[in-house]
C-alpha cells in the first residue's frame, strides 16, 4: 500500500490525469468537473469502469471489491477521491 497520505485535490488530479490521458483519447482539452457524472457525460461505459478499477488497484495498491463498483464510488472525480481516501486511510 502507498505510504503517502494523499488529499482529495491530489487524488482528483491523479484520476483526472488518467481519464484525460487514456479514456478521453484526444478529447483531453474538455474539462471534467470534479462532481460531473462520468456515466451521464458518456465518459465511462462498463468496460471503462473495469479499466478504471484496474488502474486504481495498480496505482494506489488497493483492492476494489465487486460490491464497491457502484456509481456512488466511481461516477465522478470527487466520488473516486472519497472512495480512495476511505480505502487508503481506514478509520
């Protein structure tokens, strides 16, 4: 697991960088608002969600359980950042 403690802004930045660089494929000039729904905007489909899960697991050293693959956890930059904070910094 990563030893550094990442704040919400850092997590949002890292996830935005991944999505802009891989999923948007050339559309990275379009900004993604932190609370914008990936599903409503058509940024992620079911395959994209699975790819995102793989990247989160690899990059942050976490295990994303099947029960965690929900819009509440993975549908916006802020929801992903909050999910990562819960996984990386358990109470």
